[in-house]
């Protein structure tokens, strides 16, 4: 029920999202009462009591999205952005050194930024590698994805896997 009206609000301006989310307040209030009542009936050492206690300890953070339309109702976008990192976790063990790990992190950041700017990461890296050797060091920020997006012909397919 809490998420039922969210698809119609996704991508809308914050004030409209906040108005639509106000419908969830009575549901959340009833859920809060249920959590309190249920916790009283459980052994304090049970797993369910622990989970309810966690929810109650973070209650203000849980309901914050109702009063601020700028806040997303979930963290799905962040989870999707980190999927490539999680899938490659075992590969990171073989970076060879701290410096290798830092280089890998820099590359993942560039690839992620290229995707967020609607670019095909491979085309973006080809574009940068072809220019960076002769590029002035004090202007290297000109080669960041948001600065070269218009110059790169092939935009990324948004449905392509991460």
C-alpha cells in the first residue's frame, strides 16, 4: 500500500510527490501502532522483536519521505548503480596493489559517470584515450563525460546491462 501510489509520482516535481505521499501517512500511523502493540507481546530476545525494534529506532528516517518530495521512496537507483561493483567484487581481489585498486575505482567511476550522462562507456573511453596523451593537464576536466557528451556520436542504450 505504501508503494502503491509511488509509480504515478516517480519523476514528478517534489511538491506533487509530497502531496501524493500524504495518502500514506494514515497507513504508516496505523503500522506504527501495530509495531508498538506487537513488540509488547513478544519476547525481547526474539528475532521479530529485534526487527521491530530496529524499525522503531529508525522510524523518523522511514517516514521522512512523506514530508519531503525530494526524497526517493526507495534506494533502487543506488542499488542498480552499485550492481557492477558487487558483481565484480571477486575481481577486485586481483587488483595487485592499493594503487591498482585506486585505478580500478577511477575507471569504474568514469564508466558510471558516462552511463549517467547517456554515453556508451566504450565509446567514451575510446574518445578520451584518443585525446588524452596530447591534452593539457590543467584542462583534463574538459574530457569528463558531461563535458564531451555532445561530441560523442553513439549514445548508450539505457536498457543495456550494467
